[in-house]
C-alpha cells in the first residue's frame, strides 16, 4: 500500500510544489489552501494517481472530501486499492 509520503511525493511532482511539499503531513489541507490545486490540477492529480498506483477513478467517485487533506487523499487511494 502507498504511504502518506508516497501521496505527498505525487502531489509535489504533479503540482510542482518543490520544497514546499516537505512540510506536508496527513493533516495538511489541500483544496482552498494549496493555490496550485485548482480544478484542472485535480484532474491531473487523479490521472497521476491512476498511473502511479494502478487504480481507476470513476467520475462519480470524485468528491471534494477526498481532496480535503493529504490524509483524506491517502485514505481515498488506500480504499480504491483495497476494493
């Protein structure tokens, strides 16, 4: 299973956050708090999740709740992989 650090790395790479991502933890808020995470970036993050972790995300599974914090995004990935 991917770790929280794996998800942080994916966010760092996909959103081009550089060193800013070093301060991220599972409680770091995402939507509305990371300027780079706009609606287009959400699509890019989902695509990166699918490619890196080998999962498929259907349109009806995407919600703001999954992108609330790093931890909620990690939980979303773990749940998808466990299904």
